[in-house]
C-alpha cells in the first residue's frame, strides 16, 4: 500500500507539472516558477521549450478513457491519456458530439488582423458596463481553471480534495489555495488565518505628493522579496496561489480586494467571539457564497442576456452536464459526477472579455488623461506594472524590456499606481454618490463584439510565460486574436454554426457573420475565404458576432455563447465546496444597499470599509505644481 501511494503521488506530481503549462497558457499567463517550501518563496524554473509553443488539454469524454490534446512547436497531436493523467490532470470535456472543421491558417491570420486592426471604431458598452467587470471576468476565469492541487508540492491530499481541485469551481481557490493548514499554501497567510498583503513602494513622482512618495501598507500583493534570490522577476513574484492574477495591474488590484474582503470578514467574525478553529472556514464560506451571489445577480446579467441567466438559474441546464432524466439531445450526468470544463467555453465563449478591454484607462489621480501629471494609464502600462507580465518599473513604451527577467528596478508596486476603484465601478449603484467620479473620469468597458483594441495585436511575452530572455516569437504569435483562433484549431473545436445546430438554436445568417454590426471589417477576404468563413465560423468569432448583432440587448452574449457561459457558471457553482446553487435558501448577509442583494460595489465597500481614502488613496483633484510629461509610469 505504501509503495502504491508513493507511486501515485509521484505520478500525480508529474502530471501536475505537465498541467501547469496548460493552466498558465489558459489566459496567456504564467510565471514559470515553483513554490520553495523551505523559504515560502518562489524560485526559478526554466523549461527547455518556451511555454507559448506548447499547450495541453485532457479531454475526459473523448477516446474512451480520455485523450490529451497538445501541441509542440506548432504541431497538434492527440494521444490516449495515461492512468496517471486521468487521475491528476485538470478535467476538460467536449460539449459538441463532433469535432469541427477548421479554417485555414491563412484565413485565421486575415481574421485576426481584421479583429485587431488599428483605426477600427471603438464602441463603449451601452448600457454602460463599468470597466472593472472586464477584469473581474478575468479573475473569475482564473478561479474556474485554478487547480489548487498543483501547489501542494507532493504533499499527500485526500482523494476528495484531489478530485475537487482538478474540476472547475467558483470557490476562490485562486485566492485561498489549499488553506493555511497546508504547507504549500502557508506562504499566503498570516498565522491567524488572515491572508497576507504587501506594501506599495513610495516613489518620487509626483514630487512633494505624499500619497505617492510614501510606502502604502496593504495596497500591493505580497511578494517574494530580496530573500527569494534568483532573478529580479523571481523576487517580485506574487505570493498568491495563482500568479496569473498578477498578469496585469487591474486583475492584481482585484485580487487584492478579495484578500481584503476575506480579512475584513475574518476580523468581523473574530470580534463576534467565534472560536479560532472556526474563524477561517466560516470566513471562507461566507466570502465564497457572497462572491457566487455577486456573479449570479450582478456580473452575469451584465454580459449575458438576462432572460438566459434567469432561465438557467431557475429552470436548470439544458445543454451542459444536464441532470440525468432531463429530456434533450445532450447526455445527462450521473449523480456524484464532478464538473468538467468544456473546451467550447474555455477556448471560445469565455474569451468574450478580450473584446471588452480598453486601450487606456483613467486610472487614478496621477495617471489619467485629464488632469493627471502622468498621463493616461495605457493598456501597456497595465501590463508593465504587474509582477507576472511586467516588472513594476518605468520603461519604454514598446514594452521591449519585459522579456528580460533582470530588467526593472522595483520589486513592489509603486504607490502612485494604486487603483482608484471609483473609476472602475459605479458606487452610486450601491447608494454611495459620494464615491462617484465625473463621467470624463469614469471607465466603461468596450462593447462585446468582434473588435479587439490595437495593443492586443502585440502582447508582451510575459503574458503567456515567454519571459525567458530568448528570441522573440513570430509577430503574428503575439496577436491575441490569432492565438485564440489557433488554439481552437489545435483542439479541433466545434464551429459556431455546428454548435448552434446541435443546440437547436437559430443560427446567424451569412450576412450577420460576414457584415455584423459595426464590428471587424472583412472586406479584405476573397470570395472563397468568405464561403469558408460562413461554413466553418470559428466559435470564438461566432459568439462575439452573436453579441454584436443581438437585437434585444446589443453587446451581450446570446444564443450559443450566452447559454454556454450561463450554464458553465451554474455547473461550476453547483460543484463547488460551498454552493448557492445547492443551498437554495442561502441569502447574502453582508451589508448591501438592498436587502437580499450583493453587487461588486457592495463587495468593495465592505472590503475597503466604505472609506474613500482606502478605495482611492491618491485622493482627488489636480496635483499642484506637478510637471507634465514624466517618463511612463514614473
């Protein structure tokens, strides 16, 4: 028995090592480091193959006992899963009964360039969605795909935790890891069960401006620091369970808000006299359920047709992992089955957020395009001032230094880059008009459609694990749209028209696919390419076109995309350790404007104690005496 357990643990760790590459590529992220159990920090791990040349998906319902789809040096392969992979890999599935026919690489290239063309009309969401929801969506993606078991470093885990950890869930594993009692996660915690925070670094710009010039405890993620050794990139690595949550500044500050929420709830329960042994588990359950409620009632209805969301959460799923006995063309799940992640969701439908990204943000008092002495916060600067993709330091506009793991002076977030959450979320919706900003200072998402902002045509290599100082990849491989379309081809993803037919939904017309409604212009396609695109429309492009031409709620997912996103969220909540889907009588108890509701604005108000100086440490108004035109991000 002992030999079998050692054999199992060794193969589980080997499989998790393989799975790390897929997870960190899942959203073009990853830092390529491992946890050092002795020091509680991260040390470098170099792979002989840059991670942007390899991906891997374990598809549980394909080829009998599951198949592994992967690519190396651009060549897709498929093979039967080994016993160890079936036991330890993150669980993907295929919703469609058939694989899809893929468009040619030449057409993928043309389509990607059309979607990211400079000069394309940049349309705001209407009704306006506050820009913070774009990055809340990215945070949620990392939570859904987080395999908590991959940070345990060979520590034996109960079978229940192993199975839970490799299934999609909405239980904030990306924040909590395996909890304060597990050796692989202790570095994320204080001794009393609170989560650690970091201290933002005081910097000289703007001159004589105290909020920026002084250290600000609690406003950065915890980081490895000088004692970690290794490269400067290793020393600025975030001490959080999922380093993807430090791939850009906005998702990093969102992660920090969830850390603060847990610590606030933990402190509240402690004041009520809860015994120490119950503090952490009860705080976590309370936070997770409020998080799920916020997603179901606030986040999802902003991005998916409200009728679809309401139908799924009141009447149940019709397409994905349908409860046994429910009629329909899709097979029912058995009682006790763990959730899986359909590749149609992961590789296509939930990449909707890429179209919501803006090219620049009115970030805070220092960095905005109106009165800020630092100028507007460009998307490039959001990457630059992160630890996984960036180096937390000023540098050239073209981000060319970010491929060097030794570049950048700062190991912590500069204080002048702390978020002003009032510019990302509408606190007026939560009854706090005193925490609102003028319209010119507020950020909205872009409309969900087939257009991506131009900066996404050239991603920094650190966003997909390529920051190793090696040669730069082919420029088209830095294009986010091309990467999404190529990933779909690698897994032979079902096409949009194909999935619409299988789901019994009205398909888009040829005209809608080719012309859309103010989205990506396809005038440069030949007649043959137009025919090919209509016949085999890539699913990601298809669901964005669905939103673009949505007649009832333009810019919200509907049809194939809307149903797929709503049902995967429902299933992930159903399969989570703590679940508002299973616990139908549960209702929010944390403070909110209206009883029984809980929005992201409510969550932030509780996390930051309802205080303007915590939600916006830089304050308001022009900064007297500040010169114009400093180096980017000074």
